[in-house]
C-alpha cells in the first residue's frame, strides 16, 4: 500500500487548507479511513475519520472546523481545514481506522504550519 498525502503548507491563523491523500495498492472503498497528525514532541493523534458508508467522526479540537470526505472512484480521502489555529501545526497523515488496523506504511505525510 502507498499513501501519498499532499496539500499542506504555511498559512496564517484563521486560514484554510485542503489536504488530499491518494491510496494505491489496496481496495480503498472497503476501508474506513482517517487523518492523523503528529506535532513535534507529541504522539500521533487521530483527528478525523470516515467510514465505508460515509459516516464521519472528529476529535474535539477540530470539530466544527475540519471536514473529512472521500472519493472512492479516485481512492482519495480529503481533509478540509478551516479556521486554522497555531495548535493545528503538525505533519498530517492518512491511514486506516481504527488505529489498531493501520497499514504499516504511513507515507511522508504533509506538513501544515499555522502562524499566529
């Protein structure tokens, strides 16, 4: 499996970014997917997930600001991030959920930096 995340960058607080993660080498439509992030010195955390059927869940810190979606035809999962805060600064990755079923490869992730 290959996970190719993209769309990160440097943005001011209050700004928006849209992340994409293309998944290859597996039957994407059969898996629930999530976006994880890891800030410097912190453990990786799950911020949003989407089931095979399209049901979504969000971490408390991003609820109301982030929206996860998926396009099974393109084997891609997206994360629309609005009202970004400096605390959102991290490397963002996509992978399966739950975390106990993640693929062993995480890809390089995409860096999101939010300036105050």
